[in-house]
C-alpha cells in the first residue's frame, strides 16, 4: 500500500476558531503517537475567514482508518461538535509520480 495524504477542511462557527484550536492542541500530540502517523498539522486561514485545514500523511489506508477510530479522536469529535458548522470535508490523496527535489516532494 502507498502512503496517504489527507487534506481535511474544517469551518468553525464564527468566533469559535480559537476554542477549536485549543481542543486540537489537546488531541494533536496523541495523534502524533499513533502508529503510521507521518505528519499531522493544523493550519489557520490567512484570508480573513475562520477556516482551518489539517494536512496529514499516513503510512497506509489502514493506518488512516485506525486513526479515525482511535478513542482520542472520538472524544475530540465530541468536544468540538458544537464548535463547527457542518461536517469536516476529508479529501484523500496519494502522491503523484513527479520529479524535483526529493526532500521538497515529501510531506
């Protein structure tokens, strides 16, 4: 199986972005300890809206699936369910076979 890259788009309710990030700070260290986690970071929009995006990289689809079922992720989803407007949009990718600087092609 190939590595999986995830882009997860989150839209917090107006005025709830900082609270969401606070809760994310609780769960991110736990995610980093998960088997198969290669990269997991949260990014805040600089375009004046409240949107957030997770950038993730996992060793395999199986690792990503286990991540979604991890007890701390279930608890996190419960903690933030009233902080967001609608479901998170999760987009999954595998790296295309391209050329360039090998270090800069890695996530």
